């Protein structure tokens, strides 16, 4: 969501009113208990058995987000959402309140499994997370040269000169003129440290 400096910052009372309006279905229909943070006025939790949904406001009134956990373990619920997602409500002058409305609609309309069978929902999300990690590893394994130069690029950008020098000199891949120049610069920086 694109926010501008002219966006309105909601008060704590407005934040809590939006939570009460948007998330009432959790307590009324699904047996969640609402809780409040003792240190953050812009944090509300909903707990049911081993599942906790936490809703936060942040960014000086510019955003809100949700975290879901089961038995204290983060549940990457977003991996189970349809993509691309469309907004449920039009934007207003308060991005944080807009985000709260979207999060409550997301929970109500697209995360029904979390509310009906939290164990299965959490296990499905964890499996989706593992599947994504496995797919990423397969891509890295299928393209070792790409992985090698991606790591070299990250070292270059983070100015990790000694690590970059060691990484490039251990290469079994021929270095382009640009990478040869970067190796020379890394060597120079390493010598001057």
C-alpha cells in the first residue's frame, strides 16, 4: 500500500474501535479471548486454546499487521492465501485503519481454516513454508554458478572485502572482467585493513 505524509494518524481509541468492530467475530463466533498488551497501546491479541492471533499498529499510524502462532510457533498464514489478493475496502486517509479492515476481512473470508481447525491450518502453513524452502534449495542446487555469483554480489554490496576475496579466489568459474576488477578491489581493501 502506498502511504503519504499527509495520511492521518489514528488515535489509540480509533485503533481499538477498529479492532472491536472488525474482529468481534473472533470472540463472538469462534471462542477467542481478547487481550491487551501492557506495553503497547497498538497491540491486541486473540487467544483460543493453543492459537494466538496478534494484531499490531505501527509505522506512526501508517500500517497494521497480524501475526499468528500455534503453541508459540509462528504460523506463516500468508503462504495459504490466494494470490493475487484484492482489497476488500476502498482506501481512506488512515492507512492503519484501512489495514485493520483488510486484516479482519482476510481472517473472516480467506483464513477460515485457521478458525475451524487451527491444528490443520498451522500444519498446512508449516508444510507450505517447508515446500517453499525445499523449492528454493532445488533452484540453488540446479544453478550453482548463479548461487556462487549471487553470494559474491551480496558480499560486494555489503563491503565484506576479505570474504569476497576468499570467495572469488576459490571460484572454479572463470571471472568476467567486471568480477576480476572487483576481486582486485577486494584484495586492495583487504590489504589496507
